[in-house]
């Protein structure tokens, strides 16, 4: 038997459409950043944390955007 209350808990989430070209653009930017960082490592460790946060936001891992 299925518990419909658990399904209702997910109904408040927002699904955001991301086009194929946008996904490709984000992937290319992340790849270029990784190459750049491998050649020129950041001197400040907090700078790496800032870039990781920006990367997650660009890839849609920033939570629900309504």
C-alpha cells in the first residue's frame, strides 16, 4: 500500500527547466575553471570555497528558486 502523505511532502518542490545549451555552457565553464585552477592554483584556500559555491549555484544546486 502506498502512503500518499509521503508523496504530498514533495509537492512543494519547484522543478526548473534547463535547456541543453545552458547545461553545455555550464559544463564548459566548469571544465575551463578546473583547467585554469590546475595551472594557476589559488593562493587563498577561501577562494576555492567561493568558487565551489558559485559552481553549485550555476549548476542548480542552490536550492529551490521560486
